[in-house]
């Protein structure tokens, strides 16, 4: 393949973008080679020098890198704190260009953002809003469009970023939008222009998967049941979790320290279970945690087996 603006756009790329437009019921869609590049490209192109990007302090690295690449002024606010966001916006000159960047689901703790309140505050201050729905697409919301849909504010979001590496099951990233001038991004977004496009086989797979997600309510329901059961079971065993109630397909198990976290991770491997061991600087507040990512294909029996493995490993290491 080649650049999307030269010889790298095939029928499959256009079909994938059409599938995204249909899935989100939006006017425009751009497919990027990775989800990282989608954040990097869109954020750096929209907000540049003398503009302001207001973002949650726990934002993904790709969001921070997009801010830096565009040379905008970065204004972080305390995680999921609506009042802190409002105060930051109030300090920015009224005439300045402002972009508020939020995530639907935060990838380390699996907690969701209060998007409804945050978008209201952002719009009142004259800011555009970008929401990264990487960890909620396909799962959260009546049609699987993410947290913005679930909270009834998807029509107020200017740009939605997502990835194909989660519920879509392949590789790539995208941005969808109803912004009337969106298509100009194709000519000026450097991480879109100056890289090779995805292979036709990958975009064909992505397009098929996206269209299947439109009719995946039974899978969404089953995944919610998996999340609720694993969260409740781990809590009952005595583990400390990242959220009081299950909010997404990510269940974070907080470890007392890095040493015990590493021991627990190794013990789980010995049981036959792989989870991600996350530690600073990837985690908030210097936490060490085990991140469990559930999927709709996990059976009830497998969730029960996961709980038994956690119990065995937890008792062997003294975590519980």
C-alpha cells in the first residue's frame, strides 16, 4: 500500500469508512493505520500554537503526544472532576481556540467519564469536544457506540476516536465526525498522509466486524454479565478493585505494591491465566494493578475458572 492521499486508498478503505459512518450514524469517517495515529493526527491537526487543549490528567499517551505534536497549550485537570474542568476552562481567554479531550472508558482502571456533565461545561465555554471511545466501542451504549451514546450526548461530540484493536478484533484506528469541514483533515493530518495505509485484507475484516457489531446486542449483554460476575467474585474474595461497581469490560485489581503485584502475576501465569501487569508511569497515582480484559466469548464456566485461579494465586502470595 501507500499513502491514503496517493496510491493507498482502495475500495476496501472506503467500504470500511462507510461501515463506520453507518455504525455511528455520522457524516464523516477517516481510517488510520493505528489507533495511536488517530489520536496523534486528529488532535495535532485541530489544535495548534496559541490554541488550548484541556484534558483529563489520566489521558492515554497518544493523547498527550498529539497535544505535543500540535504545539498547543496543554491544560490538564483532575481525573473525572467536572468542577476542575470548569475552573480550567474559565481561566482560558474567551477568544482562544479550545479543544476538550476526554475518554469514554479509561484504560487502566476501567472507569467511565461523566461525559454528559463534562460536555455541557465544555460547550458552555465555547470548546470543541473530542472523545476517545477505544475501550467502549462495540460494548457500551444501546448500539455499542460508546459512553457518549449511553449518556445521551453523542450528537454533542465533535470528534470520536476509536481503534480496531479492541471489539473490532484487528488493527487500525479511526475518527468519525459530523463537522462540516472534516474532510480537509485528509490533506493536512500528517500521521494520516505520511504513512502507508492498512492492507486491504485488514480493512475488509474491520468493515465486516463493524457491521456485525451493529447486531451484537446479545454479545453485549453477555459481556456485561461476565463483567458483573467477575467484579463481584473478586470483591467477595477480598481483592481491592479499581471501581466500586463494574463500569466496563476492564476490571482492575489493585495490588499492595509492585513486588506483590509481580508475584501475583507470576502465580496467575502458573495457574494458566494471563492478565496485564500495569505499573507506573502507565498507571495513575503510582498504583500497581492487574488489568483483566474480558470479552463476549468468555463462557460462564471460564469466568468461574478465572475466579478460582485468582483465589489460588491470591492465597499463595498473601495478597488475600
